[in-house]
C-alpha cells in the first residue's frame, strides 16, 4: 500500500503550521515576493535584468558571511566578530599581495588560515571555560580590529591592482550564456534526481515516500525557473562569478548539513548539548568546528568584498556587516535558539535585505527606512521562531 507523507492537513491553522516549522520555510519567500512586488510597482526598473544582476553581485560577499553565521547559530551560539574577521582577511590579502609582493592565492590561503585559527580559539574558549559565545566573540571583535590596524600599519587602506585576476574576478567576470544555461539545467536535473533517489530509499525502508508525479512536476518547474532566470539575467551582464561562488557554497553547505554525520551532529548539539553528549557526540569538537567554518566563510566574504572595492580598508566590513549577516540568517529561517537552520536561509535572508537596500536606493530614500523595515522583519522572524519553539516543546 502506498504511504503518503505525514504533515499538517490543508485546513491546519496558522498556529499549527508555525508549530510544525513549515512557516519558517514559507515566510522568507512570501516576504521576498511582497518586497519585489511593492518596489516593482513603485519603480518599474527594480526587476530589470540590470538591477537584478547588481543585486546578485552585491549580495554575494555578505551572503557568504551570513552562511557562516548559520553554522554557529545551529549549534546555539553567535559570532559578533564576523565583520571584523572579514575585514582582517581583506587586510591580510592586501598587505601580502600589494605590500609584500606575494601572489594573490597564497595571500588568500594565509588569510583563511588566520581566520580558521580565530574560529578555533573562539570554540576552545567557549567549550573549555563554558563562556558565552556572545561575550567571547565581542572581545574577539575588538582584538581583531586591533590586529587589522596592525596589519595595515596605520595606513587605513591598501589599494588592490585593478588589473589583477582577483579584482577582475570579483568585478568583471560573468558566466557565458552557454555555461549559465548548462549550470541551470544541471541544477534542476540534479534536484529532481536527488528527490527520486530519496523517494526510492524511503520506499524500501517502509517510510512515507509520496507520489512520483509531484517530484517530476516540481523538478520541471524548478528547471524552467532556473533556465528562465539564466536567460533573463543574460539580458544584462549575466550571472556574476562571485554570485556563483556564493550559490555553490550554499549548495555544498546544504548537502553537508542534511546528508553528513557532522551536519546532523551540529543540529543535535544545538538542540540539546547534554543529550547530544549522552549519545556519544563529541560536542566540544562539533562546537569548535562550527566556529572555524564561520570564521573561514567570513574570510572568504571579506576577500571578495575587498576585491569588489579594489581596496582593503580599515574597518571596511565591520560597520554593519555582522548585524546584516546575523539578520539575514535569522530572517531566512535559521533559529536563534539553535538546532534548526538551513544553508538556504542565508541566501533568502541576504536577498531580502539587499532587495530592501536596492529598492530604497532606486526610490531615492535614505537608509533609515531600510534599517527600520529590516528591523521590523527581523523582529517578526524572531517572534515567529519563538512561538514555533514554544509549541514544539
């Protein structure tokens, strides 16, 4: 007999959907649709291919930082120093690439190694001394800012060569149309194939597995949507390479979080550290690894931000980046209470925030309106998360 997936009935109340966690997946998409519709009505150029290309390019660097924040939030911690770590990574690349005459790639590797060491230090202090991650990373923020000032030797900024491959990659590299279409088709087909394989495994295990036609229809719609997006962005400059890096990182992070033992351990630790320890999970190592991944992704985002600016600037990524990254992760659906979150929340959240900034810029409104609305959306996400957490208990 065919077993159907278990879930809330179509007539289930809003509270029931919140309690099952479905709302956290639907709300960011709904918010994004509303934002795009409002700004498109107010300014028809908002959804033009040129503006969407710019929006994608602007979201990549901070989106990578937000993706790292997702890992830390899942284990029930927070990192307030991601903006400072991003700036430090950019400063290290600038100092070694320009000041010391290194090639860009070794300079980037050094920046990643330093960032990994910072994340490991955070994790060790949090796990060994049971110190709150909030306080540890706040102290780290101040120390990292001091380290960045030392790296830049008080100059305040280091310009990156505009003809270097790093700056060219971040500013001017876009996928050729055939490559963009090929990647879009590959993404849609890979999603469909993965769902079919998952359905077969659940069927063999005697678990609810659903209907095949729903997977095929969903895969067809996704394929059409991705191909349509590639075509439409191609009317402008195309899909930027930096956004492809961000999107690829999201896909890899999603696979890691859902399909690996380490990813399941992250959720287990965030859901209850003592319970995770009792079932044999090395909670300390999991916590340290989450901070390391967060810092390294912040470093990648900082390097790309510096490359897009063609300069490493003192404090350039610290002003509001850490707030934006945390807000993006939470608005996208990652819980502040740990145990729940998705790599796609970083993508959804940062696109929402970047869309607000882009829309207000096109309407010639000041940044105060963007901050007010972003704060309101973040507060709504936290309230919904809190209600869902209470109902699940």
